[in-house]
């Protein structure tokens, strides 16, 4: 956790607050130390950015969750568009 806080330029207390807010759920080492994934570090960095801009922590967490949901919805939409495109033979629509 200390290394993650150092990388992000935040305090360990800030990372614990993200854990308490349920924005991050870090893994644990055998010794019980918090272990953060790269994705979680990106989320923590985004939270710090919002808090530094004056956003309350609970609001920052909600914004991040909504941004993540939007990104996932866009990814799913793109995948559905790719897999459900009508097959054409290049001659245009058929009139009947």
C-alpha cells in the first residue's frame, strides 16, 4: 500500500478511504497487505484528480462508477454492432 500511495502521490489514508467507500477492493498478500492492480491504480488516480478539483470523495466515487459503467456499455454496444451487422453481398439492398 505504501508503494501504491507513493506512485500516486497520495497518502495511505486516501487509499484506505477509497477502500472504505467500496470504490476499490484490493487483493491481500499472505501477510494481509493491500495489493492493487494497475486498473485499481488508474481508478485511484482518477479519484485523486476529482478530489483535487474540489469534488467530494463520495461524489468522486459515484462519478468514477458511472464513467466505468458508460465505458462498459460502449464496449458492449460496439461488440454487438460488430457481431450483428447484416451480411451484404456488396450489391446493395434487395427489393422485392
